[in-house]
C-alpha cells in the first residue's frame, strides 16, 4: 500500500532505467569533450606539456565532464522534460504535482551529478531514508520525480470521472 506519496519497495527497474540514461548522457558529454579537447592535447604534445595532459586526464577531465553534464541536464530537463538518455529509455522529469520543472529545481536535483561519488550518496540517502524510494534525496528537496513517459507519479491525484 502506498501512502503519502511513499513507495515502500525499491523499484530496481526504475533505477536501472535511470542508470542507463545517466550512462548514455555521460557518454554523449565525454565524446563532446574529447572532440573539443583534441586541439589542447595536440598543443600539449607538440609543446612538450605531457604533464599537463596527464593531469588533465586524471583530474580535469572528470570534473569537466561533471560540469558539462550538469549544464546539459539543466537545459534538457527544463526545455524537453529530460535528457536524450532519459528520452531514449522512456523517462521524464516533472514536479511531484506533475508540471514542468524550473531551472532552480533542475539545478538542485542535479548538482550531485558533478561527481559520481556525490551522485551515489544522493541515491543512497534517497533510497535509505523515509519517502518515495524512486527519488534521490535531492529530488525530494527539489520537489521533483522521474516517471515513465505517459505516467504520473503515484501520488499525483488524477481527476475523478463523474461515474465514480
């Protein structure tokens, strides 16, 4: 039984779809960064700055991917209801009341994506604490939820028909 918008069981299928969408989006951003970074790598290699390139790959690249991922997700969720990855797997982001999210809500729910450890902790706290177990912790703070396209969150009241 679901009460107060809380789901007692962890929906592994839901989280698997979200993970697949995240991987798709991360690959898209990584490819874009690699293409945009080629001139820097060439200059670094020709100029003998191989240490810069090694440092960038170890530290700068993951952070750059995280920053660009957050910007990409912000724009995509507010304007299209989800990223390309979410759209491919049939997911959409909305407020808990079923409306479109704002930039501030998208920023709040996605700031943990800047690094995979923060994202993992966001997920872990969300599924380990009371509340809807389909929400990361930051989703709860932002008042957002990820749903299947064509569905609404379980606690969103649908209009009753006159025959009921």
